[in-house]
C-alpha cells in the first residue's frame, strides 16, 4: 500500500501536468471561451507598488520614486534631443517654428525636456504642466493669465499683443496639452484659440507642446493639429537593454548585490535545476528584463512600477528581484461595450473626472459614477487624484484590444 | 435532401445508360451492394458533421477578430461547397470506383434530369454560385435588397439570410438577388457610412449648422475618423412650404453600431442646435408640417 502511494501520486502529477498543458493549448488556440474573472492582483497592483516602495530603505526609495530622472540617470534620447535642438536653432534664425512632442506618459518626455532646456539657460523659459481640463474660453484665459502673471486678458488679441511686446524671447513649454480639449461639441474651443496664439507669436516665443499619441491622432483627424506644429517629435520606445540600463544605473554607486529569485514554476523546471548558480542568475536576469520590456512596452515609468513591485532589500546590501508574475489579460475580451467605450474615452483624454466624463459621454453624474466606480473596484481603473485613469498594468493590453476593435484607429 | 436526390439520380441514370451503351463494361448493379450503400450513408453523415463543425469553428474564430470577422464569414459558404464536392467525389471514387465513362454518363444524366425536375431550385443554386464568385456582398455585410435592409447572416446554396435591424430574419432566394439591384453599405469592411437626416427651416444659417454637424459627428463615440464627414443640404417642399433637409454622412467604426451612431449624431446635432438657439421648437414644427 505504501509502495503504491508514490506511484499513484506520480501518476496524478503527470495527469494534472498533461491536463494543464492541454488547457493551456486550448486557451492559446482560443477553443475555450470561458469568462475569465478579473484578477484581484490587478486592483492591488498600485498598492503593491506603493508598499514595496515604502519598504525600501531611504537611499533606494529616493532613486526609484516616480519622478523625472536626475541628469546622472538620464539615458540617451539622442534623436529627440537633436530634433529639439534643430527646432531651436531654426527658431533662433527667425523661422516659423512650433514644436509638438508626442509621447506616452512615462516615456521620458519631461526628462528629455529638462536635458534640452538645461543646454539653453540663456533663454527664459516658462514651463507648465496641465493638470485639469482647460477646454472653455474662460478657463483658457485664466490659465494664460496665471501662466504669464497677467491680469484681465480676456481675448486672444490681447494675449497676442502682450506676447509680441515682451522684451526677451521665451520658450514656453506646455506639457499634457491633451487636457486642452474635451470630446464634446465646443470642446475644441481652447485648442483653436491656442492655434491662433501660436501662429501669431512664434517670433517671440518658441512653443513646445506635449501630447499623448492617442490625443494627437484624434486631434489630427478632427482639427488637423499637425498643421499648427511645424515640428513633430515622436518619443521612441526603449529596447530591453535600455530598460535594463535605466533600472540598474540607479544602483551604480552602491555596493549592492542583485539576486534574482525564481518563482515556483521556474525553480521546479529541470532545465533550470541543471544549471549552476551563476548561470541560473544570468538566465533569470535575461528573462526578467525581457518580460519587463514586453509588459512595459518600452515605457520607463511602467517598467519602473513593475521593477519596484519585484524588488526588496535583504541583508542590507542584497537587492532581491522576484520573477514577474504576469496577469491573465483574457478578461479584456469579455468586457461589455459600455466598459469599452469608457476605456476609449479615458485613453483619448488621458483620464477624466466624473464631471468631464459625464460631459463626454452625455450621461448624468450619477450614471457616470455607476459606470466608473465598479471599474475602479475591479481594478480596471485607478484614481490617484480626481481623475479616473486606466490601470497602467493593463493599459497596453486594453489599447491593443480597442485598436483591434476599431474603437481607437 | 438534395444529396439524396443526387444519389437517386446517379443510381437511376447510371443504371440505364451504362448497361445499354457499354455492355462489356462493369454492370452498375454489380457495383452496388447494401454494404456500399451503408458506407455511403455513413460517409455522408460524417461529411455533414465535419463540415458543420468546421463552419462553427470558423464562425467562432471570426467572432474573435473584428478585422477578419467579415472575411472569414464570407469564406464559409465557398468552403462548404468545396468541401461537399470533395467529399462526394471521394465517396464515389473510394466506395464505388466507377469507370470514367459511366461516371461521365451519370453526370450528364443528372444534369438533364435535375434540370427538368428542379428548374427554380437550379436557378437559385446557380444564383448562389454566382454570388459566391461575383461576391457583390459577403457574410457580415449590410445590404439593401428591395425593402429589406440588414446584415447578411448566411449565403446558402439556394437562399441568403439577412437579419434586419428589428431582429427579423429575411430569407431571400438567390435567384432574386442576381436579378435585382443590391446596395452594399460596407463591402467587406468593418466600417460603413451612416446618414443622419435632419429637417431644418429654410432660413437656417447653413454655415453654422454645417460646423455643428461636423463637430457632432467627430465627438460621437461611434465615429470612424479615417473616413471623411460630409454635410449635404437639399431644398425640399412639403405642402407648398419649402424646408431644408440636411444629410450628415459619416462612418461608423463597426457596422454593428450603425443605428446607435445614426441616433447619436441626430441627438447631438439637434441638442446643440437648440442649445445655440439656431433651431427653435416652433421652427421644427413649421418645417415638418
């Protein structure tokens, strides 16, 4: 009886292994169409990142906080910098130049701008980041009054006159210009005023606007935004090696040893067990950054979120890196059309408050809350401040799915 | 049923011709036996199961992909005919293995007999074959035939099924489809043009209305922006009173949202025209009276 037990358990393990493989194959082919529930891990993603960051010692925490990088950590964005430099030199030659930087949030736009502006300290710079929607005439003028420290400017004509009369030329950088419109009738008013302002003031001002690619595409198809920006600089995705360099560069000055920890599945794999310890580490490292690149889609901020989620400090000088557990994204295919249209609106606007969402969807605030709150609870959305945004952990998968369904085109 | 008729004619005509014209060749009666008939029936049942399952799997995969949905569904009727032909030929060849002369004679007699017996059926079948090769529309397209408008559900050998917006299935004989004009809204693409008609008073500011109409289409969640938006005004007269009919033409991102989009555009335009006092309730009444 006791001799039979190990044989039976072996048989059971083998059968369950085969069953698991068949299930995996079925899923890959798409034969099974079962409704996969949304993982709890998804709603806990941001919490896990925050608690992991909290548990890090201060010297590490400082390096991995989500903010534009310091010069020493800046990884080369040569082509983007060159394009900015070329626009700048053309503007200095009194040519009509306006610049649009098109990049995903977290793709390194702010750091690139920091680097570029640091090369030109002689030119006065005004820099601002739009945090809320500025889509009406009144909001537009109060925004510029605040930006330029003026009072009572209520028409574009006055604004143009004011800027053309300034003594020294300026660089004005407006980040998050995707917040200067709302997808409703009359929602492009501010954008149109901005175009007029840009076209009459380029002699005195080098305008640099930053947009997300989705908003840029939408505005280009609706109000031909590319006609108003002479130079369009698209932020390039980072490759796997670059992401690795960025993550590891922050440990350069520390005598920290990195140890990659395999998950249960990897540690049980025979091929992995047959390797010696050094090779196991190399193998884990290579796989880790490959997955990190795939999940982050070359986006620095997103890569950093995954990185923070997997690291912890062991014995002061040893930084352990857990293998990334990928989510099951198949639930996206079962989302209702109402949810898909909500995600479409949030992508196009880079997040919306309940008030703005109800204006875009032409729903009441109560109805909008009824749509957004369950999505927030299920982990599809996050709400760091007032705005609802798509959970970064599923952003790429949602975007790809919406593109495949023509919701975004 | 169709296949049973075919088998019956195959049996009948081969028997009479093969035995008369080629007395030295194998007698048709020698070729058949109860076992062979049973094998034939089994083969046909298996073919039917295989083809039905295959079509279902294709429909399943088609529904998974928006881009390939219409293409895959459009291929299903062609594949069905090809597979049936292959299976029938294989069944005859493997089970009966008739000499070529006998086969040719049988086929000729089938053609004559079936032609006489089922003229309308044949017309529909040829209509179906013409539809598959000419491809004026595919499964998944939105078409208008006479008074019927809807999404093509299936193109069968003799009929085409169309589901209308009010969810009724209309069965149209293929012969009719080849004889009448068919209007196709999307021609195999996921997007299609949608027209929202709005009645306006004759003295309305058309420039302003055009701007509002275009913006209304642009902000609809159903819009497909890779295609142009057009606004057309037409002067109409109703009971000696002139009025303007505005047609707002834009593309929907998925034909399944066609009517949602039409309604959405109409709602947005009217709401905005009323908000901006370009249109008043009284003027709508006057225009439509």
